[in-house]
C-alpha cells in the first residue's frame, strides 16, 4: 500500500478533532446570524464573543482588540493598509519599514501601497534570515508610519527578535517624538512561540487558524486600542466597524479552540517536533553529500528543516517524493514556465544553484519515527537522481 506521509505543516495543518467537534454545531443547527435580534442570532453572537475573549486571553490583550478576519492574508492586508491609509489621512507620513524575507502577503501589500504614494524600505536579512533590531531602527525616518517584521519565517523557520525590534522602534520613535506602530506576521508562530502581545511589544499581530490545527479561511488581527486604523471593507458594522461582513461563526469558534490548544500544548508540540526534525536534519546531512541546512541553526521553528541540494532541482525532488507518498515543499513559487527562486533564499544570499534546489520539510507531532526512517531511506537516492538528470542537460525549468 502506498504510504501517505505529510511533511508540509508550514503550508497547513490538519483540523484538530476537538476543533471540529466545537465547530460542528455552528455548521448545522446553530446557524444563526450573530446580528439577528432573536434567540438563534444571540446564540451565535455569544459564541463569537466567547471565542473573542478566549483569543484575547491567549494574546494577553483586551477582548475588543481582537478582530476576526478571513485568513492570515486578510489580517496582514488589514494591518498594513489599514494603518498606512489612516496615517496618511492624518498627515503622519508615507514611509513603511519591513524586510526582504517577509511573506508575499506583506511584500505585496507594501507594493500595492506604492501606487498611493507610500515608500517601503526593505531591511536586508543576514545569511540566516534574521533581521536585527539595529538595522530596523536605523531605517526609521521622520516620515515612517509603520514597521512590519515577521515573527518566524515560513520558508526557513528563522525566528526574528521581534520584542527587541519593537523596543528599538519605540526608543527611536520617542527620540523623534513620533508614534510608529509595529506589526508582526505571527502566522507561523502559534504552535511553538509565546504570542503575548505585551511581551512582544507589538501594536498589531496577524494569525492564520489553519496553521495551528484550526480551520482554513479564518484569521485573527490583534489591533492595539488607539492604533490609527482605517477599515478596508465597507459594509455592515461587524467587528466594531473594523471588518465588515457576516462573521464565520463556526470558523471563529474553531479558531479559539485551536489557539487554546496550541497554547496549552506548546511545550509538548515543540519537543516532539524538534526531536523528529533533528532526526531529519542529522540523517539528511549525514546521508546526502553536499547538503546545506538553510536558516538559523538554533533560532528556528522546532518543526522546520530546510535544505539546499546544489545540482538538484526542487520540482524534480518534490515529484519523486510525491511518488513515494511524501508531501513536502520547496518554499518557492513555480510559475508556469520558470522557477522563481525563493525571494527569501535570495535575500539570505543563497546562490541561485542552491535556491532552485531547495526542499522544505516541516513536521508535526503526529509524524512518527517510522515516517522519518522512510524519508531518510528514499531521499538520498531522490537527490542523487535529480542531480544526475540535471547534469544530463535539462536546465532548470
Ligand atoms: C508567514 C506567513 N504569512 C502569511 C501567510 C498567509 O496565510 P493564509 O494563506 O492563511 O492567508 C502564510 C501562509 O503560508 C505564512 O506562512
């Protein structure tokens, strides 16, 4: 029987059974619209309110500072564009500081804002993908209206010192007598890192439920009270005028349960994932010649292993892994005719030959030693064959 081994937890995670159980009533009998002025509506509104309080407890913020959105991407768009437009209207400036290793949800939001007169400085990362507080602070000007730096990178798993970055921004902003809100994309962080917004010192934080065993299509935006913000969607007054549209009640209920579980299980999750991940890293580096581990050797997500196998090709390796029933990722986008090397790897200074030969393996505690053994038994040959085919003349597609 063909195996089915899931090693792409950075892309999405399975729904936790307790999450599904909590959601089911709201996908059937409890179908009311939370705005409805009758019992069924009040029941739905109560569920959304309870979910909001639960999320606020995990984030260590006030209940009204939690905004439910449709996915992490929407949360990030709301954070960046919502703050930028509000600051622009208030005449505060037009300059954003972010970094070159961010997810496209951040980078493309900043690019979109270019058309409205904004300018973004993309602070470079070091060879591990880390951004330093000093380089962020140095990029601030008297026109800066927002800083956005991710907590953990989705490709190489590197963890940024966000608390130190936020502190450096605060200090520099005070010297300039400005208030510069700090946003962090924490989409990859919920399973293993503390999300207390006071400890992180951030004004905005984005989450995506399906990355922590919750449902797809639900996100969270933490929006500190008093942060300049202009909503992007026009419509009803849901989410205290910050995100119009009838609430995804089942998804919101599931998100709250998933986030509670993520917080409660963080240590267990991290040690179980780390053990399997370390087995993969040690096994691959020992068995595959000329293999490089990308990302920070220690300050990285406990479930992330990311390699470059120079001379091989990502799409080739992924197809061969898939034939063996192993789901993995390259972390870079393959467009119709060309391999777009990952902007993250390019920003870290990984040579093109390494960037087109990347493989990301992200585990979860539900993976087993047997699955790791199987991966380690097939991967060296898969890399060798891809290298041989590549040497045979096929240029990277
Ligand atoms: C770091 C990071 N930010 C943002 C997103 C976007 O989240 P979603 O696809 O749930 O909207 C992802 C998803 O891969 C991510 O990894």
